[in-house]
C-alpha cells in the first residue's frame, strides 16, 4: 500500500471516529453548538470526502485487476484463474484442473470462451498453470505482491467466479497470516498441507478457487483456495474464514512451471517415507507408523525403518499423518532436526536432515 493510500485510509478512519464522537456529544443530548462556532460543518464535509476517496480506490482496483481474473470451465465444474503473463499463462488451483488437460476460459472482457491446455499441475501445493491456445489482444497480467508485507487488518478484495457468477468481487480484511492448512481429499481436494496461508474474512465460495485476493494497491497477495468447514454445521463452510495461497509461493511455483514445464525445487521438506496413522488402546491417534523408507532419503540416513512409530518431529508432537505434514510444512529442506519414534516398545530419538518433497 503506497503512502498516499495509507493517508487516505487513516483519514477515513479518523473521520468515522469524529462523527461518532459528535453524535454522542451533541446529537444525543440535543444541545446546540454555541453561537459563532460552526463545529458541525467541517466534520460533515470530511466524512463524504473520505468515504468517497475510499470507494473510488475500491473501484480503481477492481477496474485494474478484474480483467486479469478469468473463469475456468472443466468437465467436472468450474473455478477461477489469474493471468500470469502476456503469453497466455494462467495460474489456478490444482483442484480446479484435477486430471483434465483442456479447458474453456472466459475473460472479464469477453463472453466467448477461449480454449486452454494444462502446462503442469502441482497438487502438493494445490497450484497449476494452464495456457491459452490463442492469446487475445489486450490480455493483461496481474501484478503479484510481496507476501512478506501482508499485515493483519489490511483491506482485501476476493475476485473470481463464485457459484458460476463470473467477475464477482467480495470484500474483507486479512484476518491472519502464516496459517498452515490441510485440505481434504474428498470432493476433488488434493489433500495438500500448505504453509503460510493468508486467512481472510472476504467471502470465498465454490468457484472462487484459483482467483485473486487483492490489496488496495492493486496487487494480488494470494490465490483463494478454500474456506474453513464447520463440523457443527454438517461440514458446510464457516462464514468469514477463508484461506489463500501466498503470492510468494504462487510466484515460485508458477515461475518454475512457466520456465521449466514443471516444479524442480518445491521448497517443501520431506522425510522420504510412506506412512499411516496408528491409534492407541482407546482408539485415539497416537503416532505415524512408517510403512516404507526411500533408499538414501532423510529417514533412511537417520536410521528409521518400517514399523517405527513417529511421535514427534522437533518440538511438534506427531499423532496423525496430517500433523506430520503440518510439521514438515513449517520446516525447510536441508534443515536439521530431531525425530522421536518408538521401536519395539522403546522410545528413541535420531537426528535427521530433512530432504525435499
């Protein structure tokens, strides 16, 4: 967010506070201002100006960014995408494309769908890139922002095609940063565990996946991917809790796909095992049993073997496959840590240098 926009937002907030105070001090008591002191006019004039400035900025951002957000139609359903460059590359979620290879894409400025093909899908981070067969004139790439500068409380706009309503915009704030979220594999999800996600209150509904989460500087700071589910509501979406993959990861993954046709450096830590969750005598998750160990992988070099039950990675307790995935998502390849495990009923520890997924 640039300095002039920050000043405009501070002005809007200050004006609202002043109006509330004026209503409590004068309007609610019914008393009039002393003769010769026109206190209401400056406050009354400031509010519309500040609100108008903020509204104008919303509309400016929408005009600038919405043409870079597309609707993607696959045989199993639809989602959204963000124009990555002027060559026709579009970044979206892997769960939007699933196993399909060809798609119909509708831009914000065209009713006629264009055809596109899959370049590469990377389910581990729930990202994919498709490419238009023919690049239309005036196709505009989105500007990816810096995820490191995203702050809680920033105003954001979610753009996409929720429930098939193309070119829709919702508004909210950044609710939290640095969330590690595990997707379900049911309903077309990839089952990925994704670190450093941006949590937002902007409404994210089916069809928003792969679209754009945009700040008021017109920068895409994330790719809306999923909404939290409330088990008390039968697994339906919990209002106001959505998650977006940070722009830094989008740039890293999409950049490799565009340049090399695949992801060659995931940045995701791994132990080099296949495993399953085990339960205790009370049928409660109690650890992760190693099923296979990749030869030469991190676990193999640390001395782990099939049958070992992992109960901790570093300081993170491990009770399920999901908790192991989340612990690994918080680490980096090459990082040295401790793995705690049980073998033949005895607890052991080993130093491990994490590999790459």
